[in-house]
């Protein structure tokens, strides 16, 4: 093999390996963020209303008045807001 080609391959192979590892890390990071976002959205939309209802029932039995339950707001990264 030509010495120049051998030197080129000895530089190119580690760079390509590093690039592939970076792409795998980036994909895993983005996927993890999607999963965490879906989990938080699910907790806020499905479970918080039930938790607040139970909290108000417990407070009512104890004779405590609680303020109105807060509205759940989602903030989209594009700047759009939506309420549920």
C-alpha cells in the first residue's frame, strides 16, 4: 500500500468512528428528551387533575378551603401556547 494512502486511512478511520459515535449519542439524547417530554405531558394532563381533586376532597373533610386549582399550560418550543 502506498504510504500516503496508509496515512490517509489512519486519519480517516478514527474520524469516521468518532462521527458515528457522535451521531449515536445525539440520536439517543434527542430520543431521551422526547420520552421525558411525553412523560411530563402525560403526568400534567392525566394525573394532576386527579391529584388536585383528591387534595380538595381531603381538604374539604378537614375543613380547609383551598384556592382554585391552577390551569395546566404547555409551552411549545416554537412559541405557541396551549392550555388544557
